[in-house]
C-alpha cells in the first residue's frame, strides 16, 4: 500500500521560512516524479513544485520561483520543500504527490496534506 506522509507545516510570520517533508512508504521516491501542490480555501488545487527521478533543479510555479526549493533525500525515501520569504498568499494545505511521469496536474498518489499558515 502506497502512502505519502507530509510534515513540517505550521504558523509562520510573513518573511519567514518553513521546511516541509514527505516520506513515502510502499514506493521508492527516487523512481517517481514527486510534486508539491497546495489548495487555499475557496480555491482550486495548484501545482507548486516538482522534481523528476533524475533530480535536477526542479520545476516551479511562477508564484514560488526563487523562494521555494524542492529536493530529494533518497536515503530517507523523502522529498522536501524548503519555503522562504513566505507571504500570506502562500497560506494553504500543502500536498505531496507521486507520479510515474512528470506532470503539473493529476498524480497517481497523494498525501493527506499539511497546513501552512502565513500571518501578515
């Protein structure tokens, strides 16, 4: 059974930083395209960042480019999202997802999400 478990969310002031982690079980994170998505109240879920099985610099939405960094920790079967210079508009539930192929939309597997709240 595939499971993705996010952690690291919380409340932070604008301009602050948070690091989200996603641990996979039942799959090998290093063989999947791993994505981070978010959904704010009343809004559709949106792609935030993704990283292919080969690693590399990652793929980012324009709204987070230059502020967020996605990375793999293969030895821990984990993908991380380092978020800096956070803004109130970054407030959302953040979801980790895994897919066999690169995608900024639907993924095969999803975590349950972790809340990130940025106060002004």
